C-alpha cells in the first residue's frame, strides 16, 4: 500500500465496513502505531522470536528487512535491540541493524482488519 502515500484522502474498508478515512498522516496517527525496521542476518529466526514478544503486534517482511509494529514504542525498541539467542547463519546479532520508521500503510491496514 505504498501508493497510499500519494493519495490526498484514503478510506479503509474491510468486511463491508468503513474502518478509517482521512489523509495518510491522519490515519497513521489515529492508529497510534510505532514501527521498527530490522535488517541483517537470519531474519527468519529474528521474526519467529519477535512474534512471541510482549508489545509486538505485527512482524512483516518488507523487502530485505522486517517491519516490527506495535503500540508500545519502548517495548518495540527493547524487543528489536535484544540479540537472538543462537543465530543459525553466519550473520549473528551484531550483523543486524535497524531503527524506528514511519508505520507503513500495510501495517495500518492489518491493524484495522484485526479489530474486526
């Protein structure tokens, strides 16, 4: 849904219901989501670990990185900074990088559909 950034006004419709409408910025702000991007080695293992971490509501592949989304920025930062217990590839925890990013519209869409 990256094309949503180019629209003047958006409407999210799911299951026959209008879930949200407004500008891209208004919809993202209304969901109160924080997103961290994690990149580097063994992202499959990192994604699996993050999915069970408190405060993490979504983990999604985004190109060659993961987008980790939730409503508690401090919990997300802690979860994303914690190294994997046992890397299964040559790339270990120090080979990962990341930081806070603007929540993508696909995360907002998943969050809105999850409310139903």
